[in-house]
């Protein structure tokens, strides 16, 4: 007997839109990707008029504020995009998109300078230069950081302030993007014509409405909350991916979900967002030990405690006698203790 094919519903069950508004470009998501896109579109001389950002909660509720350690860019003396690319490709273990890596390393330094120009306050050394540290997989100090390990929060603050100073950018808060509105494939091109949203009691609009637009950008973040334990915030539930899938988009690379090796272990019964021990801790000299106090990364990788995250996550210390998912808790000595 043939196996039944489970089909994805084309739309969610929701009331018909009770209100309508329009914009030239709609951006779903208010993290670093969404807000940067809004600011760049607003600054570009390309005829883009009204820009509307939809966010499921408040502007700062996404993953950006939880990015602790910093941003990797070849900013230090003697460093280069080529060296950064080599480290990135090695850490990528053969699955990197080399073109994307090249864009990352070549444009990274100017991207950091752009954030500074927008008002982000990165940490500086005694000479007034951007302070750089090291993280896993890097052979040089190239991590620019802010507030020690509060880099994401500082970048988010600067971006929100910049968007707030741009009257052409409208924000709809506490609004869940429900479904894409598509043009008629017979009379139109079958493309995106807008999105329905459910505003949850915030501002002048409430309930389900429709936002019509010329173009739509999905910058809605990840899906960490599909797992019982994650470092992702509560809003990371994969809504944007599901919305795109229902509209007929092809999703790819969904297997690339990273489990950070130094998540603080709170016990098998802990649920939801878990604390993260910043990788910057290792960059400043902390090391990894097992339950017996042994530095299990010694001899496993040339960078030892600063090995790439996948190497650390898979490493096993001998004689620990413990078999648990890779996670971590803070050791009293200031090192990072890993439960193997």
C-alpha cells in the first residue's frame, strides 16, 4: 500500500484581515539583519519609499542581544581577510560556502566601522584602538567586542536608536507574521504581494490585518525553541521559515543548527532558554575541564581549549565515566566545566 504524503497546509487558520496598510518594503524581524536592512534601504538612493518593520515582540527581544563575545573581523595589525578566510574554512570542516566566506572576511572590517558610525560603542585598549580578543577556531585576536561580553546588546541598542531617528521607517510591534499574500499566478507573476499579521493589542492596530508591499524581506531568525533546551530566546520559533514553506518556498540547510559546547548545564529537567558561558571566556585564557578536573582538550586539537565549537562539542575526556549531552557549567576556578 502506498505511503500517504503529508502535505504542508497552504495557510494558517486565521480570521480575515480587519485592517490594511501599505509599504514599499516590509521587513519581518528586528534583529541585526532586519534593522540593518531597513537602515540601508532608507539610506539608498533607489526610490524606496516607506519601509515597515514587523516584530513579534519589542524590537530588542530577538537573538541579537544574546550575542555575547563579539564580531570577528581582520582589524588588528598583521591580520588579513585571507588569514580570516583560512581559519573560517578550516573551522567549517568542508561545508562552507566559499563565496559567502569571502564576502564575510572582505566586508567584515567595514561592517564593524559602519556599526561604529551608527553609534555602537566597541571596547578600546589604552591606546584608543579597538580592543580585540580571540575565540574558538581563530589563530589571531580578531574579535571586536562591546561592554566586555555584551556586544550584541550594544549593537542592538545602536541600531534601535538609528531606526528611531528615521521617520521613514515604521515599526509594528507585537505582531506575528501569519501568512504571505501572493499574486494570482495567472494574472500576476505569483510573487509576494504582502503579508497578513496578527497584532497582539499594541498601538492603534489590533487583531489580524494585511500589509501590502512591493517587496518583502524575511529576517525572522532561527528555530532554537523547537528544542527542549536552547540558548535562543523565547521568540526564536521558526515562524518565518514556516511562513515561507507554506507559501511554496524551498528551505535548505536546516540541518545547520549549532549546539554551543559551553551552555551552562542546569540539569536534565531544565527547559527553554539556557544560560551561555561566553566563548570570550576561553579567549581570555579560561580552559575546559571534565568532572575529574582534567583538561580534556589537550592533545585533541592544535588550539586545545580554543578549538572550533564542533570539535569541542564532540570531544570526550577519558575516564570521566559520564555520558550526557554536550553542555557546560562554570567551574569555581574560573575555567569552564564541560559535562561530557
